[in-house]
């Protein structure tokens, strides 16, 4: 439980350093099929939508209209992504975003790690970073929707199925 305490410690707002507009070296010399690469994190800066579409394609997600994806990202409270440099070009390998009421609640959406990089702890790192950032904004309730095959992953990160048995409800146009 000590691990989670760092997310819930009160931050001095004036000393809080937002990590906008810079690439943060997250992992130095990750072994990727015999090649050593550096993995970087970026928070809240422009993301190439076509690279994001390519990443989502790689995991088999249904394609969404690029204009709607742009609108969703533009209206997100927080975006985080992981990448490495290949021939001086960013190669997107992970992504997540959150929406929020800017006070109490946030919901994490679209968590994705490229299949070639799954099982290396990058999903955990990505989630830890987005949770840390949300906690830095003093957001205390963080939710997400999870497909059945990834519930175990999120449970290992401390997420729980609502203990009161509350189920999400959805409205879809007919």
C-alpha cells in the first residue's frame, strides 16, 4: 500500500512542475529485440493523429473517424504517450488520455501499448504516470472502463470493481 501513498500526498501547487512540452526519458536502453532504445514520456503536447491511428490499428481496435479522435483529444484533460526515436522520428508505442471535471473526478480512456512492447512493464509505467499527473491536480476519484481480458492488469494497479456493486449504465441511439 505504500506505493499508492505517493499518489495521494498533498502537493504544494506553487512548486508543482507541470511536465508540459518536454520529452522525459523514462527508460534508458530498453532491450527491444536486441536493439537498445530509450523510451520517452510526453504529457499534454500535440500527438500525431496518424501515428495514434497506426498504434490503435496494431492492437486491432476498430478505426474511428480521425476528426472525432482529434476532437476527443482536444477535449481531454490530460494525454500521455510513450515513444522512442527511430532515425530521428518519434515512434509512438503507448498512449492514454483522461477526461475530468477538473475538481473531483477523472476517467482514463484509450489505454494502448503496441503489441511489440507489451509485457515489458510499459503499460504499468504509462498508467502510473497518468495517475500521478491526475493526483497532482488533486483529483481523487479516477475511473476507467476495462474489457474483461484486461481487468486483471488494472487490478494489479489498484483499481477495483465498484465495491457497492454500482454498474455503469449506457445510452445508445437506436
